[in-house]
C-alpha cells in the first residue's frame, strides 16, 4: 500500500482501535497500555505508515524530539551504552533523539543553540563518567535530566549508578568465595565513584569483622595506577588473597604485575574483581575478569522515561536522584583462596 493512500484510519482499522488511540500510541501521549502501544506500532510499521511529524507538532505543540547532549560518551566504549538505552526507549515511545557530542572542557554553546532551535520537548545531559558537573548555561534545569552526572546547583532529575551498592556487590562476591584479606585498590580523586565504591567495600568488611586494606594512588585510574598500587601493597608483611579494583583498567594493571611475579597465578593465588565490564579489557584478559557492569543502558533508558514524564506534566522538574544497581559479570578471576599472595 502506497504511503500517500495510507492514513491513520487504516492503521486504526487494522489494529481494531480508535484513531485517537493510534495517535497516542505513535506519539507517546495519552493513557495507552504498553501492550496496545506495541501492537499499534507493529501494525503501523507493517503497513508502512509514518505520521507526519511536522503536522503533528503544529497540532499538538509537541515535536516528539528529545535533545541529548553527550559529554564525550559517544566516544567512550562503555559509556556509549547510555546512548543505546536512550535510543531504544525513545523508539519504543515513538520519539526521536537529537544528539550532539560536546567536549568536557569547552562546551560548544553554538551546538546547544542549534539543538534548542529544533524546539525539542525535553533535554538530557549525559557525562562519560559519574562526576559532579555544572550544567551548561544554555540548558534549562527545569527541562533537563542528568545522566551519570550530578549538579548540586540544580533541581534537575538525576540518574546515576549506585556506587555504594557496586562496592558492596564486588566485595561481597569475594567474601562469599571465602576471602578474608581483601585489598581495595583505588585512586586519589574526589569523584562520587571513588567515595561510593570505597564506602561499599567498608560496609561489607566491617559487617564481616574484617580489616579494611585500602591502597590509594594518584589518578588517572588506569592500568599503570593498578600496577603501581598492587606493587605498593606487596611490600607489606601481610598479603591479600583478593583484590577489589576501582575499575577494569586498574584490574588490568594488577594482571600485568602478577604476570611478573614468579609462581603467582590468577585466580589460584589471588582473585580479582573490577568495575565497568569494559569488554575490550574484561573479556580479553586471561582468565577473563569478573567485574561489576555499570548500568549504562538502563540509565539512558530511565533518562528518557523521566524526560517524557517531565514534559508531559508540563510543570517544573521534581528534584530527585535515582541510583541504579550494577550487575555482577562472572568470568574466571575469582576462586576460593589457596595460599597467601606473596
């Protein structure tokens, strides 16, 4: 059936619903059940029907566009999943994302102005790593949802990882494997992820009556920092049987250092857990690195849901911080303790 002869009534008849229901299902408005919305969207796609967005926008004062300001996440391997989750959620709701990628240090006002000129219904600002930010002046806090970032100067809804829960999950996994001497390798950086993961580690260790052993080294949190931290730790008289590394890159540094230690293998002599699930690291190491995956896709999806709620209620943003849990990804770097790490 040709597009010019196909109208919204044809979709309504095929789906057995009203024209209003079809309109709401395709444009993400009104009270339509998920089951009906998905069925209507499927039938519309099968018939080749595409609503005229310009005409729809003129009638409803909505463009069904969400502006997505990406602070380098489009070029970051793991954080790019934020975009994937956001795009999937937008598509399911009949919306489109307009994405611009800006530099962390020099936010391009001209790009943001061009985005705002498209009359987007909502705005999302996403950072490449969980940190405190200052929202760009061009973005209205009342219309913006923050992802993987926190601005204490705004009331914008915010979606971030549960950093404390991530620390708990990683440390608990090592405790349940039988480890009692667990070393936490981290960096000297004032960011939420550092403090939160260390707090989660402390909670588990103290609850188990175990001594906290923390080695902090200057950032950035990369393989060199991980190798340096574990080398520092090995100078002490007591040896840990397990390591909870701040992230996968630091864990890779531990692998590199352990390879140089005669007679030491992973996980027989030392178990390791990282954070991120950076596939090019975690899955490539031998043995594969057990890690806690950050909820990037879930954060992107939730940001779109909050943005839709925000512009549909047509009121000021409600201040909220949602912390989403990480997920343990087990590979081959954790086993019961055999001998002490020396």
